[in-house]
């Protein structure tokens, strides 16, 4: 019996036929599953996962951008008033303007400023936190004038805090009002 | 080799491949790296501007 006859005989056998079909089915299915279905499903699931990740990232970016836009619109509303902050807390000590403003306050309230001095200034600043320098002043005038001077000083835009205030009675003033000598130490803020 | 044995081998191969595919897909969908968000963008916080401070400053004199 040659090979051809053997194959013919085997293919006519139902049992052999069924087994052959089943074996071929599983082998071909395995081949397709490995080389076709696996890569396709892998790409599909990978893309789905990337989509989910990107949606999370997108939400973060969107939130951040909304915050930025919100801040920008708020800044836009106060843009013309931002200079007030620069005037209140300038970049650098700007001692000249402080002295002028104190002299101006003295002139406005009628007190005489007999002494004024500025303490050491630290010029090595980071520019992120407010620094201060002290101004010592001695003024003479009536109690009411001294009171007005302090009020005037506090009404100025440049941020100042009174660190030390000493009132010394020095008799009567020219208008027969009780005269006082005020020694004041003012801390002036800058960036 | 008998045909029954061949069938068992092909079924085993088929089941192994299907299991492998399922495990691979599970691996892809759970362990893929998340695209990192830039730190500068992730830390943008809600800002509040207290305009009452500006009102107070405006009321003061600049001398």
C-alpha cells in the first residue's frame, strides 16, 4: 500500500476525520489567537488605558488653567490699583521717601523735628519676605500736635509700625499748651 | 502518537494561549505607566485677593 492509498483510507474513516478537524481547529485558532487577536486586543486595551490616564491629566490641566484664568481675571480687576502695593511695600528701602514723608508729616502738623536717624539697613534680602529698618525721630510740640503727627504718620501709605514711643513733658509751648518731646522709633517695611 | 493525544496537546496549547492573552491584557490594563503631570501645573492653587487691603491703602495718603 502506497502513501496515497493510506491517506485515502484514513480520510474515509469518520473517527480520523473528526479528530483531524478538531486538532486543526484548535491549532489554527491558537495561531490566530497568538498572532492576530493578541496584538489587536493588546493595542485596544493599551489605548483605552492611555485614554483614561490622559483624561485624568486633562482634568488636572483644566483645573490648573481655570485657576490661572480666574487669578488673571482677578488681577485684571485690580490692575490699576496694584501700584498701591508698590507704594506701601516698595522693592528696596527707599529711605529718601521715608524721610521726606516724615518731614512732611511734621510740617503738616506743626511739630518741629529736631533729630532723625536711620538704623542699619540689611540690603541682602531675598525679596520674598518683608524686611524692616528703623527710623528714630525726635519731635517737639504740643501734645495735640504730637498726637496729630503720629496719626499723620500712620495715615501714610508706606507700611510702618511704631516700635517705641516716649513722651517727655518739657514745660509749656509757645501757645501756653503743655509741650512734649516725642522720641519715636518707627519700623518701615520694604521687600 | 495517537490522535487523541494530539487532540489533548492542541487543546492544551489553545487553553495556554488564551490564558496568556487574558493575563497579558490584564497586565496592560493595570500596570501601564500614568503620564506624569508637570509639577508646576499640578500645584496651581486657588488664589484669593483681599481687595479690602487695597481699599485701606487707597484711603491712605502717599507722601
